[in-house]
């Protein structure tokens, strides 16, 4: 069995394979450089279960709109799946990313959306493009920073979202379920103390 891991810096990501039997490293493909200066590509990363699909956040793309890009490892190189998934001005989209196990569902945090309220958008890859699943999931308070962190269940239908500045920086985690075309919160906020 081979474990994949990512070493990332601002502007590019590098993929290595680490065999379970030793400490040798094998580079997989070329650097995945950001597309412009100050993209900050590699700020957040997520891999599919088999490690062959990778989501990368570039939260300062286009002066803070932010974007997420998804790549698939095919024929010894990384090829982008679909187009960049851009945020709105000031969103910082791509500050967090999470993929489902099969790499077809992607959650993207945009913690500065709506002047710091924050939001999460979830997409499904189909017919060579990323299509949004349900509405965006906004923070509640004006400075929640919802989407600073995200995590998806294996099948991509359960989403956990961090909102670090909720309730005067106590922070909270909210869990949502996708059902019948919309996201609904499961239970109450899980607040910090």
C-alpha cells in the first residue's frame, strides 16, 4: 500500500508517494503552480481516498476573490478537472477545501464572504464541470468567518463547517446534511467555551 501526502507552499503544491515499507519519496508530476502572482495556491488541500484527485485552494486569487482548482493524476501528470471555481470579490474562496472519497463532491470555504460572515459552497463534478449543490451556507453572525475550515463525509452528504469568530471569538462548528436538493443543519451549533 502507498500513502500519498502533500507538501505545499504559497504558489505551488508538490505530491509525493511514501511507500509503507520505507522512507523513500517519489515525486508525482510537476509543481502545480498558482496561475498568477499572490494566488497563494496550496493554502488548503484535500485528496480523494485513492489520492488521484486533489483539490487545491488559492485563497488570494484575483486580489482576494479566491478560487479552488481540482486536479486528477492521469498518465503521470496532474490535469485540471473543470475550470477554476472562483469566489466573489473579497471572499477568500479556497481558504478551506474538502473532497468526498471519490473526489466528485467538493466543499469550499470562503471565510471573508459578506465582510466576514463567511460561507461554504459545495459542488459536484458532472459532465466536465463543477455544479453547485444547493445554496451556499452562510455564517449567522456578521463576523462568524464561517468556512475557515470544512470537512466532508465519505459520500459528501454530511458537511462540518468551522466558524472561528462566532460569539466574540468563542467559535463554533456546524454540521449540515444534503437532502432533497438543500443543506439542513443537523443539531445545534457546537460552541467553544
